C-alpha cells in the first residue's frame, strides 16, 4: 500500500442542482496545501452550467477534471466515481462543504498511523457541528439515535444510529464515517461498493458502507483535517421523505448486520419508538412538517419495512 507521501489523490463529489454550493466547495479545493491530482463531479441535476463553472475554477490548478452525468442516488453516484477514480486515495465530500486549506494534507497523514488493521478510511472534523450535548443529545442517546457530543467514546447503536465526536483531542478510531467527509484507500473498493437499498436516495448509506469495511480496515477521525458542512438550503428531499427513509435505513441495518437476539430486538423496537416519538414531538412543538406529511412519512417507512417482512423487498443495487 502506498504511503501518503507517495500517493495520488482523487476528490469526488456527487451533486444535484447545487451550483452555488459547488462553486464555493471547488474554490476551497484549489487552495489546498496538498492539491488533489483528480477531481470528479457526478451530476444528477439539471446541469445549470456546472461543468463550465468547475472548469473555470480549476483552469490554472493542474488538477485533472472529470464531469459525468448520472441518475439520482448518492450510492449510485459514488459508485460511478469509484469506477472512474485513478487516485491511490479517494476523498468523498458533499457538495455543500468548504475545506480548510490543510484538509487533504492532514487527512493523508492519518492514513499512515500504525494500526491493525491498517487505516482504510479517514474522516475529518466539522468546524460547525450540530449542537453537541445537552438535553436533546441525551434523549437521542437514550433511544440509540444519532447525536453529537464534544468528547468521549464514539458509539454505533443497534440500528445504525451513531454518537459522533465533535472535538477529538487526537486521531481516534471510530466505528463509522459520515458521508460528507470520508476518504478511502483505493484498495477498500476491491471488495466493497455502496448499496442503494432505496430508490434514488438513501438515508445512512454512509453508515452501511463504512460499517462493512470496518471488518477489514480501521476508520480514523482526525481533529486536524477540518471542514465546514454548511447544509445547503437546496434540500434533496423533504422531511416526510427523510423520515420514511430513515425508518427503512434502521430496519435495513438491523436486518443485515445485527444478531436477532431478544435483547437486540428489544433495543431495535425501542429505537423505533424514539424515532416516531421525536417526529411527533417535532410536529407538536415546531408544527413541522404538518400532520398529513408526518403521517405519510411514518406510514411510508413502516410500509416499506412490512413489504420486506412479507417477502416483497425492494430491488437492491450496488
């Protein structure tokens, strides 16, 4: 395996109709202290002059640029990028991130940590993470749902919920990585691809993928590679659709990767109680997304689960 000092680097970004976000992201890419050798954009949007805007920003950078069109779907778009990538390391970012200047350089250093198994994935640290700690985080933790804390031990819960650490003091091994900020050795993809277990878009597909590779590789979060995940105002899906996809994602993770012991089944059921309860509480306190949309999200999610349980699963592609 090549060391980081000998490496070639591919940066890949799947995108859908976020021209302004992509322009901001690309401008932070060309100011990196360690420039990537290759930049791949997989566009499932309308185009909107994205290719031309990227080529203009990259014009004097020396970075090879590949622009391809695709159907919608983060796993699909990432897999297309994997097939095209020529770098020894492949960095995936969301289209609404902005990198600090040393991001790539410092992330590459983490791949050289002497761990067993070797480091196969590195994730950076957010400069503006979701609000960590507090009562909300405690409620999410109690149900085994995703939340953020400043320090401590990262944890992967029974149905794929994650406790993310926002301010690690030094590089640390973590159970999974978040899709907006994950980099891989190219060898990881010899045996693994992203799975698109829902049409067009999947919640927690990053957890699904990085949990699978963690059986053979170490995943490391470094505090010294930092980026801002702005969370674009141009949403890919609404909250109702998000909710039903998250319900199915929890079921998918539990079904495929967890032992079906009575204790685990109870923990999974408890997580679903929490997920539905928090959605109802959001409706009561914030009046979002509205009673009809809330009901639709819950019904669609559990209907998909029921479809699988009676032997009519959705097609799965990779």
